C-alpha cells in the first residue's frame, strides 16, 4: 500500500502565505541583529563623545568652562542648602 503525498503547489494561496511568513521571520531576525548592534554602539559612543567634546570645549574656552562650573556649583549648593 502506497500513500500519495501532496506536493506543495507554488501557486496555491497557502503556499504563498507560508513563504511570506518565512520571509517575515527572516527579515525580523536580521532587523533584530542590526538593532542590537546599533543600540550597543549608540548607547556607548555618545557618552564617550560627550565627555570628549566637553574636554575639548574646556581646552578651547577655559574661561567659559570655569564660569559654567561656578554657576552650576552655586545652583547646586543653593538647592542643597535650602
């Protein structure tokens, strides 16, 4: 006794639905990998970039940087005192 199995018909709607689902899952996995890579870069890098930009700005304009630190110190001290 032989059992005949149906072969997938590429023109059937169910076959196309499964094919689209597989493509969607694959695209989702690729997008997730890229987002993880971008996320790790854009979370770590801006903190380093901000620190280096502040140092560069303080080297270029030390008088302005000192005044910002003085002003922030006064405001923080005033808030902590009150």
